[in-house]
């Protein structure tokens, strides 16, 4: 029971930390420095999606839990679609 609770806490903490870290990278790090102005670092949608994907794959391999990977892929796709629709609504 406690193991499952810790797994859920790890899942959501990875999601929130990667989402905020990718926002910080795109908004604060890329703008002042031209060296980092490359895909996927200059696109919030790309940076968030690939960072979440890599994080969920690596953590699921480390802890050997394939449910973690499956739910990670689902939440990554949902986040990518949400960011795509947000960009589409902005008219960019």
C-alpha cells in the first residue's frame, strides 16, 4: 500500500517538476542566450513533451515498473495535445 502511494507521488512529482523546469528553460534560459535557441529548447510544447517522455522512460526502467511507463506515456500525450491546442488558440 505504501509502495503504491509512493509510486503515485513519484509519478505526479516528476510531471510537475518537468513541466515547471521546461517552462523555466524555454522562458528564462533560451531568451537571453542565443546558443540555446534551437529545437526542442525554444519550443515549450517540444521541450515539455520530450522531457516528460525521457523522464518517464528512464524512471520506469530504473524502478522496473511498466505501469509507470504506460501511464507516463498517456499523461505525456495528453499534455502534448493540451499544449498544442493552447498554441493553436493563441494564433501563433
